[in-house]
């Protein structure tokens, strides 16, 4: 009688151990798969004990998961078999049914739902706590896990699923969603979120999206006199002006106002004081140009098209403003090109970018062919504009107020 009682006690103890191991595997799986790689890196940098082990486990997720799932299935099958044996000895044939019902409830509550809930709420603590055990189990069960992984890959290959395709840890869209959530929860200010958004857009943009177009370039002929050049600098309040010979497609240098001021008016030769021009092409990535201009300490770059003609210019300030927003100095006019007449009526410069118009007045204008609102309206017309003409796009009316040499200077917008 004592021996039978002792055997049952031992069987129950083993059963509890197996259920405990099942709970350990379930918690480990949830914790290690939900732990952020960013947080793991932070823990390593902070010198947290076992963070290195966690990193190694997460770095080889397939190997880790295979070992955990093999281990979990082994202990669950063992627990079910042992529970059935105990129940049959105690209740006879009814023991199978009783064992199945009781073990299903116990495994679900104590080996699945509860440990996984705890692990999802405390992934860091659980991951660090189980790291050594899972590392040991992964090593022990690795031969079995390798076999199962291979079989799985063969099955996936049959169904033409590429199991080796690596996906980025986090996408740009997911990062933007994180920014929106951080802003909503008060972690990020509006300006901070906008600046980070600008970094993403800056990385995707080309020089043509940022440059000052040819029609707006202020440049001077090589034969201009000292007084003409000085007068242009006074009026425009620029620190640098491109110098061309015969036509603007032939820019031969950049004149700095400080060099003009230091030059003698009596012995003035513009060729002696201009700096060499730096050129780029309109489809170059803005990030690449920014890096080139930063390294070579270039403040102004002439933008060329595929035929070598001048299509615009771009300054370091233009590039920086794409990220941080407008940088105003003492000479900048406080005019962003959008004048509010009343709640749903605006006067807008034709040279304003479409994205800026959308941000400022809440429209949803989209165009793959044009960057400016003036260009967009001309594109919708399909010909050169005439003053007073009106078009309608998505319930927004655009009335041409002012034209300069076939360019739209001013638009009235009714939303």
C-alpha cells in the first residue's frame, strides 16, 4: 500500500514538473519573440546581465523556436500520457475521459494562457530570467530541431514559400506610425514629429524637388559693372550670385559679396574674384548632394539637366530647410507665399510647392508631374494660362490672378 501511494505521489510530482516546464516554454516563446531588438541593444549597452544571451537567442529565431516547440510538445505529450495513466489507475476506463478534460483545462490555464500573459506584460524580465535555460535547451535539442527545421523548409518549398526571405526589422511606415502614436501620447511635440517626417522625405527626394527653378535664379553677366553687381546684391540681399557668360546655361563662377566689397572699384575685374562653380544634375538624391556639399564646404550648387543646360540652383540652406523648416535671417521677408483672405479663400504664389499648399490649407492635391501649385494648374489646363481663368479640382477652385511670361505668379484658391 505504501509503495503504491509513493508511486502515485512521485507520478503527480513528475506531472507537476512537466506542466511547469510547459509553462516555462510557453512564457519563453512569448517573451523572446515579443522583445524589441532596440530594447535588447539598449540592455546590452547598459551592461545588463544575460542580455548578450538573449541577443544570441533572438538573433537565431528559427533555431530557438524549433527547440522551444520541440521541448514544449515533448513535455505536453509526456504530461498527457502520465495523467492518463494516473487517471486509469484511479478511475478505470473513465480515466481517459477525465484525464483529457482535466489536462486540457490545466494546460490551457497554467501552461498556456497564464504564462503567456505574464510574459507579454513583462517580456524583458521573463527573457532575462529564462535566457540561460533556453540557451541550454537549444543546445541539447538542436540536432532534433535541425531535422524538423529542414523538413519544414522542404514542405514550404513544395508550396513555393521562401522561408529564407529576410524582412526588415521595422519599415518606414511602421516608424511613422510610431511617431504618430508618440505624438498622440505627448512624447513628441508637433515640431519634433514634423522634423523626423522631413528626414524620411529628404531621403526620398531628388535635387529637382528642392532646387530654385531657372526662372527664379538671380544671376549676372560676366560683363556687368561693379556698380551693377553691387546694386543687385543690395536689392536681392544675397551673399552669393552666379556669374554667366553670354547665357545662363554657361555659368562660369560664383561671386561672393565679401570678395566684391574687398575688391577695388578702379581695378575691378570680375574674373579675378569669382569662385569656381560646383555642378550637379537634377535627378541626384538630395542626401548625396548634401553630403558632397558638406564635405567640400560648398554653399551653392548649379543644377543641370541631361543636356547640360541650367535648370536651377540649390544652396546648403535650401537642403537644411528641407529637414528643419524655414530658416529666417534678418533679410528674409516674413512671407510664406500664402495669404489668408478669409476662412476658405487664399491668395497663393504660383511657385509654392504642392506639399506646402496641402499642409497649409488642408487640400489633398496630388501630382507626379509638377512640384509647384502654378505648374499643377498649367498641367490641368493643358496650355499656357490666361489671367482670370479658373479650374476646379476635387471641389477646390483655382483662379489665375497674375501671370508673368507664361508663368502663374498668383492664384486665388477657394476651398
